[in-house]
C-alpha cells in the first residue's frame, strides 16, 4: 500500500508492509498528513547535516534522504511555521546521529568518549550559545538546534525542555552501562527507561512549540491530555521495538521490549512478537479514548473568551498532531533505510554509520 497519493521520494513506489508488522487500523483510520514545507525541509536538513559535519558528505549524499528523518517530523508537527519545523527537524536529525554515535561508543567500549560527551551535552542544554563553536560536531550541532528551539516560546518552556533532556542524557548513560554489563532490564524497568531514551516528553514539549503556544500546567498535567500524549509516544516506541527486534538481536542489544519479555517473562521469540503486537494494538484503542476526552477538555476550555478560544484551539492542534504521530511513525519504519536490515552487509550495523563519523580510527 502507498502511504501518500503523491510519494515524498524521488522514485514513487508502493510501500510493502510485512504481515508481521502490518497494522490495518493505522492504514485505514489514521490518514497520513504531510507539512507542505516538506521538500524544502529535506533540502535544508541535508545542508545542515553537512554544515555541522554530523555525517560525512558521501553518506549524506547517499543516505540522508532515504533515512526519511524529515518525513517523520513533517508528518507529525503539521501546521507548524516553516522555521519552527526546520528547527525541530534539524534537532531530530541530530538525535538520530547521536543515537548512532552512542551505539558505536558501546560497541567499541569507548566509555571515556561517552562520559565526556555526556557531560558536554548536559552543559550545552543549559547554555547552548556557549557551545556553538565546540570542536565536537555533536556538541556544536546540538547547541545550534537547541538554541533555535529556545527562541520559540518562553524561558519557562526552555527550562522544562532542558529538564526533560537532562533526563534523556542520564537514561542514555543507564543504557550505556546496561549494554556494557550485558544487563537486560525487566519489563517494568525497561518501559520506564524507554520513556526517556525515546524522549517521550521532548517530542510532547515540541507540540507546543509547533503550535506557537505554551500550555499551562492545568492542561499539560490534565489526566486526559497527559494520557493521550503518553500513549502516542508509547505506540511509536513499542512499534520501533517491534521493527527493530531483528537488528537488535543481531547486535546483542539488551534494550527492547521484546528482549525483556523473552529474558524475564520466558516468552519465545514468536510469543514476544505477539505480545508486542497486542500491547501496540491496545495502545491505539486507548489513545482513541484519551483523544476524545482531550477534545472534550478543549471544548470546555473554549469558554467564549479570547484566552479560552486560543487555548482550546491549541489543545485541539496538539492532540490532532498526536494522532498524526501514529501514521507518521508507522510509515517511517517502512520507508526509512534505518530499518532495512535485510539489505545490510552486517545486520547489526547500518551502512550509513562509519567509524570515522563516530570519531574512530
């Protein structure tokens, strides 16, 4: 089935979803949307990756478009101003590159390099302007993208984003230690850790940035809004685990819901896949309930005042984009070269990741 009537790739082709990964409810009930800025977004993020030296020029040329990082963001933050979507997309591309570097640090036992990067990122999220010219491209690129995000809303939002990203860094450190020690976390422990390594609350914060409106605590922390936000992110994280399971088993990974189920619940691989699918499908059903409750909240907030109208409209925009996240994340996993492990020479190492790109000799 084709995700878009007009494909975002240079050579349009139907996307074939393997039966084990197919979710008919997403394909039928979650129509895919794409920000009209997408073609320019792709060009500018490609240019930014080169300018910030985050990927070698030949890898950018060969793989950047096919990784579909910009497609993922353009299908999520629909309605964002072009410059805001660009800042989000560049930050997202950085995040994927950082994740790849983190993997290489683990594989090659480079604990000193990881420790230094961890401390530098903690410093950069608090003072990005002071790190724009850092010699490490990962630090400088991060500082550039974060500084642009910090210019969208208030200092209060910036501090919240920083707090959430500090937690992401520490979760990545926990992953580093788990993988180094060969420790597979239990299911509950893994799910809690995953909410940080997948950056659930970062992507949720960016919904407000894309809408150009900072939500008050009474809305952000409302059970319906928070539940809808959590479920949209859980879906993407668990579906990522389902699609990544072959790659991560091949790479001796320890962080995957399927791996935790096999290790701690005694499930076979086939049973773990079935359980992952069950949780994912349940997540979709529960989101639709939470979405309806959040839309009722938006209606209650819209009390006829100017403030109420603006706030209610922002809540509707945010929850609509949460819904967009389901289809965007789903199709991303079947279009992006990041998950086409059967085409790789080494199923544990993506072809666009090089030793040089990760600072190795």
